[in-house]
C-alpha cells in the first residue's frame, strides 16, 4: 500500500508540475516549504511530554484552533501542542497566532516523509482538522503508537461521493482512525457509512462557533456606536467585506431605502485595505455625504456626533467583527459577483442581525445551507434583489428580527463544541470516567 501510494503521488506531481511551475512563476505561490514537505523535516521535539499534533490545512482551519488550544492548555497544561499546515499563508498565520507553539509544514504523504516527520514529533495524538485522510501519515502515526482523530469533522455530499468510490482501498486507513468529532449528525452518518465504526463517531458541533462574539454590548461595539454617532433610533445597514462592484449595489439599495426610512445609516466595510482610498473617491463622486472612520479619533465632541454624515466608510483594519454588532440588517460581501466565494456570514448572524448574501458562496456552502435551513438568512440574486430585500426588512421589522433571532440561536446552540471535541480526545488517552471528565 505505501509503495503504491508513493507511485500514485509521484505520477500526480509529474502531471501537475507544469501548473505548479506556472503558479510559482506568476503568483509566487508554492515557492516555500518544498524541501521540508518532501523530506518530512518536522522540528525535532525534545523531551517526553505527551504531545498533541494538530494538522490544519490552511488559514481557516488554523484560526478555528484558538478555542481548542486555549481549552487544551487549561485542561492538560503538561501537554505539548504542535501545529502543522499545508500552505505558506496557513503557516504564517499559525506563527502569528500561536507564537509560543511549534509550527511547521506538514509532510507530503510519501511514506518516507511521513515516517520521518512522525518520528521527529512523536505525537501522542494526531488530530486532523475537518477532513484530511492521508493514508501514509495516519499509518505512520499509528506505527509510532499515536491515536488518530478527525476533529471538527465535515464531509460534504460531493466529498462523500468521491470517498465512497474509494471505500475499499481506503478501508485500512479508515479503520486506523480512533475517533471522529463531527460537526453535525449528517456528517457523522456519512463517516459511519464510509466504514468508520459507529462507536468511534460523535457529534460535537462546529468549533468555529465558539469564537464568535454574540453580545452587542461588548466593549468594542459599544465604543464604535458612540464614536460613529449612532443613536438607538437609527436603523443601521452594514455591508461588510465588500469587493469591487458590490459597493455600487449596496449604495443603490441604501439610497432607495433611505427615501422611505430617513433614519437609515449605512456602514460600509471594503474587504481589502488597498481599496479604501478608491472607495472613498468613488463615494465622493457619487455625491453621498460620508465620513471615513480613520478621521474619527475619539476627540469629536459628543454634541456633534449626531450630525455625522449618514454613510460611514470603515477604512481601518480589524474592526469588522465589532462593526457587525451595530447591524440591524447585514450584507456579507464577496458573494454578489462571481470570483470570491463569499465571506463568513456567521459573524453577523451571531449578533442577531438580519443577514443577506449573494448567490456566489462556494467557500461557505455548509454554512449557507445551515442558515437557510433554519430560516436564519436571506440569499439575494442580484443588485435589484438586494434593494428589494433591504426594503422588505425595513418594512417588516418583525420578520427581520425573527430571522436574526434564528441566526443567533443557531450560533449559540453550537457553543461548547471545543470542550466536547477535547472530551473526545481525552477519551482516547484516558478512557476512564475520570479521564472523560478531565
């Protein structure tokens, strides 16, 4: 099996080599980490403390580790935690987010690379985040005596169809997995149908919900509300993570709605910092009165805050999470036009805003399905539909509030997933009742 896999991987590298070289030359991607990945040059771990190895593919998976690592450090302070990623951006984020932990490139799934990496890390538990069925890595970890788990596990219908066709050759790999902590019952059922024994699969919820702020009265949001001069009587429409072409649709919807609802305020948050000046220039040409967040330093007299322009451009970094807490109605950008695949719509949902997004949300397919299934969001087809939906929410605030409450309930129902996930990892290393309660 390892030899056959090595040959398959080598053949795939040869086939995709022209594409990889093109991407390397044109974008700079795939330039880093090849030696470490190919040779399995993981850091040599010193000492014999128990070790939890998290493997997170890229940025999204790395960031959702925060509540898990915080809880793990509290539960088992004597354990060492290491993180591997596949991408250079993922590794950069891991090093920035967890500067005190060992972080490194995961080995490519060649038998020699995985054997060397596992031998240098010597994990007690290998926790694969979401879905990373690498047969040689799993086999090497088990040979080293480690337990293997898939955490925050998800298996989309498309991935399930693909893995089901490979169920027979993957059987030995699936049976080596000691635990699956699945995001929901549907995913759990798919893992069982693939062949993982049912008693090894648990529904623990999605860890990504644990880090979401849901209190509108949090310090950052409260400070922003004062700074931006928003009064309790204002209706606030937040358009966040907007991309090129979406601001015009948002502004048209806002202008149409404000004619009927003069207390409506627009808070516009472009996705990329390099577009802040261009969006400001465009707003100026459009004739709308607006203010840039960067021009408000907190020294504005409170008596004049109410006279701030009705459109606010957030041209600072790192404030969108708090800005969502201002929204009565929220539009999540990167979704109205093709190319981006959407942005995280659970952030405004956590605050109970009435959430809208466009049709292009491929990167958040499962999240969108959850929200729509719980009637906790609205999908708009185009710019005209965005205007109609905003007007509908403002004309029927009870329906909008009900949609927002459903979103917030969905998020809160998932809280605690980090603790439930770590309880499953506890069960692997200490199957006694006291271990499960650790």
